C-alpha cells in the first residue's frame, strides 16, 4: 500500500494524479489561497508554491479555501457521487437539446478531474463507462420517441370517447369537445376520430427519422 507521509511522496502522487492518494492529504497553493485534492484536474502549481496538509480541516485552519472544482471539503464518496450526478445531467441535457453528447475531456474538465480518473469514478458510481451510459441513454430516448406519439393518440382517443359516451347517456345528440352541433350528427364520432388519427399518422414523418443523435467518438470505451 502506498504511503503519503512525506512531502516528496505526496508530490510524486500529486504529479501522477494518483487516485489512491485521494483522502490521504490535500495540497494548498499559496498564490491562490486554494486547497485541492491530489486528483484535482486543475493545472498543477509550481512546487515552490505548494504546501501539504493532512486533511481539509487543517487546510482551512491554515487559511486556505476549498477548490470549487474538486471540492476537497466534501467526503470522498459524496464528492464523487455528486460529480458523477452532474456529469450524467450534462450528458442527458446535451443529448436532449442537441442530439449529441459532450466529450469525456469536457466532462472531466467540468468535474475538475483528469480524463482517466473521471472515467474510473464514473464507472465506479454507475457501474458502466460514460460511453455505455450514453448509448443506453440514446436507446431510452429512441424508445420514448417511438412510444409517446402513439400513447398520446390512444389517450386522447380514449378520453374523447369516454366523454362522448357519458354525454350520449344524457342526450340523444351528444357533442364531443370541439365539435359543432351539426358535426355531432354526421357519422359516428368514434369512427371519424379514428379516421382522422389514421390520416395524421400517415402524413406525419416518423419520429425516428427526426432523431439522429451521434455518439462522440471521444467518449472512449
């Protein structure tokens, strides 16, 4: 097991962004007044400007503020879960708005981590890699796009027919919402509605043809 008791061993771990060092110490940058995790994705400061503390409390007592990127003041597991949750939200939002997904480099930078470390904790928290997660998200979106229009048509049809049947029991000339009195007497409302929906379905482009998200090749495996 690696030891991080000396400043030299901590500096080596810091240069390597050693994930095993996370939770063993924090490093403080004198020029910025910020303290970070050893795995922080921020640009590494010069050795002369770096001091080490055993934990966040010691760094705060020394007058340093927590880094907003790597959040060393949070518990390690809580911090990782929060970062991954934000990354998932970013993937989902970007996919929904643009049909594409951000690269792993962008996700890692936003999380304040290196690409390899971000990839590792994302898989640790979710059980899958960012690429597999994005592929699964794309599949779920495609399924929803296929199902929602049909479901809405059926729900609307059922609701209108229910109102029609209720009205019919109270009147010989039942009028559906949106129908005129004249229209209520022309043909079967259920048949007319069905025919109208069938015509709309034939004339509407397939939702799947409108959805063409492309997975970024930079997500890795």
